[in-house]
C-alpha cells in the first residue's frame, strides 16, 4: 500500500493513479523475487516500514535478463515507489519505459 494511503485511520481511503503505480511496483518486485515485499514483516509492520520511507533491497535473484536490463527495471521500481506521490512517474511513462527495455524480449518470444 502506498504510504499516503495508510497515514490515518480516520481519513477516507482513496486510491489514485499514483498509488496504483506504487502498488504495481511492488507487484513487479514480487514477480521478480517470488516473495512478497518485506517477507520478514507482517502486513502492519510492512506498512509502517513504507511510511518510514523504507523500501525493499534490490533482489540478488537473476531473472535471466541482461544485467543492464535488470538495472533499468530496478531504477524504474525505485522511481515508482517514491515516497512523495507527485514524484512517481505517470502510467504512460511506466509503460514507455517497460516497453523500451523489455520490448525486445517480448518480440523474440
């Protein structure tokens, strides 16, 4: 959950395109590693870590992509889970970047 969504229990819970980008970044990381982000934390502790601007470490797992492609993917994830919602890339930029570095692999499949 994006940090801005878990700040106050009395506030109305509303997702935004920016919070969806945050969530999508963690979904990509889960796909990369096969583990939930913060696997040693329960849901409440993971949310607290995110509110404190902590993020998962870069996986050591090689996903059978060139190292420069994995680096591009990691940098995209870092941008997507920026603490400040207004700093996250819009959906169109995420799509463009994913297509840019993963497109050649998808075309070959």
